[in-house]
C-alpha cells in the first residue's frame, strides 16, 4: 500500500527532478539560517534535485504553519536526508521503487527514512527527530487524510511533502 502511494509521489517528483533548478544564494541562506551546522553539513550532500525538493517542502510547510519553530522547519528540510546514503540517479530511483531492495544501493534507498533518523541522532534537536519519526509512521500507515493525524505539525509536514 505504501509502495503504491510512494510510487505516485515518486512519479510526480521524477518529472520535476529532471529540471531541478539550483537554489539561489538567498534560498541557500534561508536553509543555512534554519539548520544547525551539524545538519547543514549533511544537507549539503544532497544532489541539486533533492536540495530543491527539500526547499520546496520547507516553503510549503512554512506557509501552512507560519508560526513553526526552527526545529519544526528543520524537519521539513531534512525529511529525505537518508537519501544521501543511497545516491541514485532519478532514473535509478524509479527502477529501485519498482524492483525492490535487490542491491545494497537499492536497499539503502528503500530504508532511507530509518537511515535518516540514524544520521540525525546526536545532530538534531530531539523535536526534529520526533516529528520525522511520527511523519514516517503516519506515511507507513497511509494516513494521507490529514484529519486522521493527531498532530497538526505532522499533518502539515506530510501535506507539504505531497507534491
Ligand atoms: Fe519528500
């Protein structure tokens, strides 16, 4: 079930990934002002298309939650950070989604949420990690209806990522 939902998310993202625009200096500065230096170091390892996706989700989340705290905004920027452990091209991500975790790189791509949580342990604010854990659990349970998610911040994160 999650795979079907995720495949759709990926299909929509694939089109935008091929023409991702690098972040401007102002956008980069917003990211740098939001993330802790230990988080920023990881974030810079994102390829251009993931930096763009991270920034778009960040701005969509901030629009939904204008009074969000920095630790919550960081969750939006870092929600896909585990993908730095599986540096696949856009095309190979599509392949990995459909064939499953058959190679080490594909397995890392499939496990990117858990890998992301491990990367952020001891780097991020506990609030950021807790939000991401709840976001992934809700997605795993396919709670795409924001009314079914108790925490409005988690619901806003999922909604912002649902591009
Ligand atoms: Fe995402």
